[in-house]
């Protein structure tokens, strides 16, 4: 939408002649600890050309302070984050998803766990705006990946008031709380993409939010058949939240192309991989009860005779991304799931 700088309604802040622009934004608390781009009226107006939505439209009510957030306010924070205008529809969708009751951004802020919003982009928009789904997809170096996730975090901070040391009570936190955003490699995947698994059309563009911790690496360089690879991956997944934690914490596996090829060659569908992993993670309750093996953590002794799954139904998810070389994948453990904490949320990207 074309908006003149003078038509913007956000409060103007005038800096003194001797003030350093970058330092002034640090002092006013607008940053996440890294330098930001000054949201001048001209830059915000230019950012708004990336969407047809009205600047005054309320996108969401942002926790923890439950502040109504307009398209214009999202654009301001997208400028701060370093976004290009064509990224704005994706940022808007991420804000919408984060502020749903199901995702529970307020609870995610307040937890002492490591987790923050993980943004996964699917559909044509990911290619159109140049997102990285390949080499170093979870790392640095791609502007869209880096700034879209950062813009979401800045909206939560600057509009909603979700600041570390205040509502944000993470014991340690993790670097993904600056930004954690990537696209799925759909073109070379052996499976339907994440948004299709979650009920959207293949031609739709979506943003999926997951309350996740930092990725942990998984290596299997010798398992050349699907059962071997699944057995090793299941062992690694048992460590999410600790080996005694069960049924209350979801996880994503970011399956690299070389590992995906092992499953493709075996003809395993995405659902079969998930089912095989669940089967391999079933454990007898007597191994998990509190006090067994000299470990205080564990399940109630009433479950000693049960076979206990690691994840709840629907709690284990696969997404395909990464470079073509390297028999490495990644596990992203979740925060508390469902009514205890957060559900995965997928929303469509609007123009």
C-alpha cells in the first residue's frame, strides 16, 4: 500500500542535534542488544509498500501487555529489524500466529526454559523473497531469515513489552531468541511440506510457529538404511528435556537432504518415519519412574508397568532443510505442549 510519510500516525521522536542515532535507540530500549535501523517516516512508508493491508488495521493484541498492534506498528519494527518491504507479509503472519491463544506467547515469555518462537516459512513466498532453506539454513547470512524472526521478536518487545529480566524470565535463554527463522526445502523433499501436513494447500504460503529451544545436532554417518537411521535418531530424541521427560514436550526434526535420501530410498513416507520413531521411543515405565537408576526425576510410580511414549500424538514433526552434503540433521526441542504451554500454529501469509 502506498502511504505518504506524513500520513503515518505513530508517535514521532525527535533527537537532539548532538545525539547519536544508533546510541539513542539503544538508550530508549528499542533494540534487542544489537544495532537497529532508524524507523524514519520515509522508511516506514516504504516498508508499507510491501502489503496491501491498511496501516491502521489491527493485526493482533500483543502480550504480555495486551497492546493492539497495527500494520503500521509492525512495519516500524520491521524497519528496526532490517527487513525489506517484501518480507512484511511474512512478518505480519508471524505476529498473528504468535499472538494466538494456542501459541501462548505470554507463557512462552514467562517460562524459565530456553525456548522462543521458531518461525518456519512454506510455500511460494519463501522463494519469492529469497529465504534460505539450504546450506546453513539455521544459521547466519540470509537477510530474510535473519530479519523476519528478529522483527517478530522486536514487536513482542517494543509493542507488547516482553523484555528480558521483566516478563521474559528465561534462566539462560539462547541465541535463537534474537531470531530463529528458516524456510523448508520443499523442492527436493521426499515428503509433502509442513504446511500441507498441517492442512494447507501446496500453493499457499504459510508461517508456522513453534515454541522451541536452540537446535541440537544429530549425526549418523554410517546408518545407510532407514531402520538403522530411525533407531539412532530415536535415541537422540529421547534426550529432549532429559531422558525422563515424556508426553509433555513436542519436538521438530530438521531432516537434512542426505538423511532424507535414506528414508526416500526405503520408500518411507513422512508419517511412516514418525510412526517408526514413536515405536522406537516406547519405554517401560519402571525405567522412568522417580528414583530409578539413582535419578530423582521421572514419572509417577503408578506408571511403572506401562509402556510410555516419549511424545504425545502429533508432538513429533519433521521438516526438510539444509545443505546437500553432510549426514547431519537437527533436533529442536519444544517448550511445554498443549494446554500446559504452547501448540504449533500455522497461518496463511496475506498479500
